[in-house]
C-alpha cells in the first residue's frame, strides 16, 4: 500500500467495461451472444490513434497490468515492473490497453459472471475459449476503441501466444509483435502439468462439477494444490535453492506434517492467496487455451508456413532458466520467422528466476526491452498536423 | 558519424548493394548498420554479449542472441545469405572448423578477418622473448585471452584447402587497419590482420 505513489508508476487507474452484442463465433463451435470485456488504459492516445499498445495477459493475469486501483491497494498491477513513465512500456509515449480475456474471472464475461440467458452464473457452462477466440475479441475491442493498428502487441507466456496469434490473424493491425517467454505450442510435459492442475481442481469435493457457486463454496484445496504446482514450475531449481534452501521455519524439525521448511510455508501462502483471487473454472479454461494453442497445426506442423504471412516486426525474448517455456521454444519461433525473412530481434536473457523472470525487472531484460520499445516508438508514423 | 573502422570499410567494399548479409559475432552492429544505410543491405547479426544486443537494437539492427559455438544451423537453412561475415571472431571459437563449414553452407560467400599469428612481432616474441605474444591486436595474456584458436595466414589457407574453400580475395592490414606495402609483399610476416573473401569450390563458377 503506497503512502505516496511511486514516481515511475502510472498511479491510480480505473477499469472500464465494453459491452458487445455482436455474437462471437468460437472455435469450439459455440457462440457467445453478448459479452463484456473489462479493460484498463494508461497514457494518452495521440490524435492519429497510432501510439496504442495492447498487452495480453498470461494464465492468472487480468486487465490490471499497472498502477493502483486505490491508495489502499497492497500491490500494483501485475506488470508494474515494465509499464509506467520511463519504463520499457513508457506511458509518456504510448497509450497502453490491457484487458481481461474472455473466460477470465476479473470482470470480463467468464464462468463467474451471469449467463444472460439463464440468469445464473455460467460456471462450467461457459464455452471453452481459445487463443484465436481471444485475439478476435481483442480485435473487436480495438475496433471499439478506434485503434486500426497497434504500435505493438505485447505479451509474456500465454500472453506471448496471443501476440503470435495476432500477427498471424491480423497481420496489418500491428506494427510490432513482442513475444516474451512464450512457445509456439505446449510440450507434452507442459500439457501434463496442466492435467495435474485440472485433476487437482476437479477432484476437490467442493468442486461440484464446476457448480460450486450455487453451493456457496470454492474448491480451495484444489486451487491451492494447482497453484503450488504452478509455482514450483515457474521457478527454477537454482532460484528455489537461493530463496529457501533447506531453511527451517522454527530452526528445527518437529517430526510432524505442519509447515517446517520455509519453502513449504511459501507455497502454502501462494496457494492460499490464490484461492482468494482466482476462480477454479477460469483456471480450467486457461489451461485448455494453453494446451490447444498450436498455430502450426493448420499447416501440417510447419511453423514457418504459419508465420509466412506476418508483417509485424518481432522482438522475441526468453530466459535461460525458464524450463516451462524454455529458450529452445523461443528459438523455434525465431527460426520460423527467419525462414520467412521476417524482421526479428531475439534476446536470450541470463536469469535464474525461471519462467517468472518475465515479470521481474532484471536489468539486462529491462535494457533490451526498453531499447526495443524505443524502436517501436520511432516507428510510429509522424502525425499529420492540419 | 565517426569513420568506419578500416577493416569494416574494406569488407563493405566487397559486399554488393541490396544483398543479404549475416554477421557472425556482429558486436555492437556497426557493420550491419553501415551496410544497411550505405548499401541497402538486408542483414541479421548473431551476438552473445548482452550489452551488444542492446546496442544493436538501438541501431535498429536485427540481432539474434546466441552462442556461435552452439552452431548456426538451428537458425539458418542452406543458402540463406549472399554473404556471411565473421570479423575477429574465428580465433575465439571453440569449434572454428565447424563454424567455417556452417558459414559456407548458409551463405554463398564468406568474409573472414582474424589477427595473423604469423606476424613478425608474434614470431619474435615467441622465438626471442620466449613468451606468448602480446600486441595491440592480441592484447591479452595467455591465461586470460578469449583467443583460443590463433592461426597464421598459412594455417587458415590450408584449412580452406582442406574444406574445399576457394579464396577469392585477400587483404592484410596493420593493427590500425591500414594498408602497408610490406603486407603486400610478405603478408604472413608483415600483415597483422587478415581479411579474406571465400567461397566453396563447388559454388565457384
């Protein structure tokens, strides 16, 4: 909770809602008749509407990427490290838009919102959405905001997948694509982790096949385990060793099953705080969106063919200790772009933070990211003044 | 803009307009930046040092952060470039032979520069001084040098023969990258930096 807002923060921000009544045809074959998208914006949109940046969030993200909702907030938005005045995504230069994706649980239409047809929460009836569906809904938001072409679309992890989708589906609607700690699809190991997450959620006795809202409970045990597993895989072995080692909370072992090691305490805390802020049905949907993402599949597995039509310039970044979205996967993206003679820069950032590194202000990361964003800024067409 | 380093100036003379260039160990992107602006060249650089990645991006040079010792086949198919350039990098590689082969595979022509270990000062320091040479071109001591595969013009040319590589052009310059008469007469003895333009025999027609 800041007594004074930090100078490099965008400060107090207010989420907005866009309601859409034009039905959205989804990959799963179903249709969303109407839906809401909650979004936030930071920084001024120029008169040519050419300095807009779209931020795509990852699995547990939301529209609140930067700043504070009130002076009572304990924490700023999830990507405060990169968005703000003077930061890589400089709000003095860019108009930044971040939305909560469909199926999310932070205001946009999703399982925890009311299905207008039944008047009851969607729950497990909310359709499974894909990264392609998201890009389409985001394009509609861009239409609504009067943004024909983004200066850049930017995302990390699952957010990076959305950036790829944008570049493929709307090649003329973005000048730059910034893909951080992402992958062209999930490995079997990654899908396996997601399946453990789903089993943890679905086997919780309070899950009630996703209808837990009506029972006035949440599958908190499942959510906790799911998040604990996630956290282990987002960190590296080295990062965990450095952070916790074998440190004991009380300095001695107690021959019991209460928290003894610091790492247990950390995981339990992360699990518990997640229960308060996240929804199990949304978590399930997000893991499915991850598992299904595979733009090369439509081209016989050929990623170069999938990216043949992209026109955006690319900045791809990965982190050396990220084993969930390893540098090898980012290099596949780079290779496919090079095959098509696309404009691309690639940074493989030395970091021992694991997958989480993409949210951490590591100096070299912020330097290359900031440098690239200066190029994005330089590429904004000069405003025509009358 | 400050003047281009003379060896880079020589190299850029050898590169035709609007060609595709890959620069292995592109440093801060000076050469590619120059080629892009002066010759409208479409290029990519490979580089490992974080600070150089930032400099390249600042210049608008397409740079890929990677370790050349891990090879370049991961990224590039055969015949992807008109020229593959490697300035003052070969001697710091763990696997120079493999990299030379790969560069001749992904590019039609190669341009390589390296410090000549056969220069008379190197020879004199070893022969008369009895210690590993230290010079302006090779400023490090044996225990802290990144240059682990030093060679002479003769050595390089014999490796080229072994790999079926034809030498199209050769220049030698001194440590300030200036042409000297001596370098023309006795290049392996009087040239400090060697600059080669090479092509696979089978591509030469």
